[in-house]
């Protein structure tokens, strides 16, 4: 699925995307992997329709995306369920809103009777990110866009959320674009890994390319080469 083609995006004199084409998997998780500053987050925001490109073409229908950022961005003066209800279209904020909010909280493995009444300050980091994913799910997205959502979590919590995300994407039959700078996270999550460098796509690997330890080691070396790094560096 071509998300966009030959996209250029500059901020002032700095060109961040330099003729980039992004080819996502039709279903499952596509990890956009690259070093800090290579344009990953800008690429995701363009794909999600949050910012407009200067040139190039988009191929993602408007309104088809749900977006999850690095932090949950929950309003601190509202409970979890109140935060989520704000994400519903105004026509759906009636009597059925509570049922829909409870449903998506269960989809991300949160108990709506307990978590729904908590304020953001009362949530752990993992719970807050689950709530952020639940909020994105309220729009019934065809594509879930995620910008390093697990980067600040401890290893055990991150592993739990990775498993939850893989299950959720599979059960909902969605596509997901997941931005990361962590190669092991990409190996764990991805159906497709897209390597990004200097504002454009440098390489792409399918799940079968890294499905065994031997294949994974070979792909790891290729990724490091694409990123201009030496093995063991």
C-alpha cells in the first residue's frame, strides 16, 4: 500500500523529507526505522494528514487514521473515560458513549470500571499509553499511526504493550505505521520494516526476511549499513 510518493517537506531552509516514498503493508504493522533526525515523525505526520507536504502525492483517505503520540496527551482535569469521550464525534456523545468507551478500554486490556474513573496523574505510564491507544481506536481507524509510543516505558511494560498492539492490530484487521529508532522493537512488531535515512526510504524488509535468528542477523547488518553504521558500533 503506497502511503505517499515522492514527498518533499521543508521547514524553513531545512528539507526534512527529500522525495520520500512510503510503502506500507496492507495489514499488520509497518515499522519506520531510522536514526533520530532522519524525518520519521515528519513522515508519519504527513501520512496521517496532520501536516501537508510541499510536493508529492498522498494515497491515504482523509479520516482513515487514528494517531498515537509519544505521550498520551490526556487532559489532566478529566478522568480517563471523560478524555476518551472527547474523541467521539459529537453525534455519538449521548447515552451510548459510555458503552463505546468501555469497549475500547477493554480492547487495550484496561478495566473500564477502575481505569475509567482515574485521572491521568493516577495512571502508570503503561496505562496512560493504553488509554492513548484506546482514544485513537474510538474513530474506528483503518490505519493506526504511532510515533514512538513506547519509548519512555520500562522494558517489561514495553514488551507487554508490544504484545497487546500486535493482538489488537490483528483482531481489528488494521494497518499500523509504527515509528521507532529501536531495531529490536521493529523485529518484534513488524510485518514490514522500512529504513529511513536523510529524508527518504533507504531499504525495506519483509517479515520473512528476518523470521529466523540467522536471517535476523543478516538483516541487522544490512540495516546498520543503510544507516551508515558499522557492526558492533
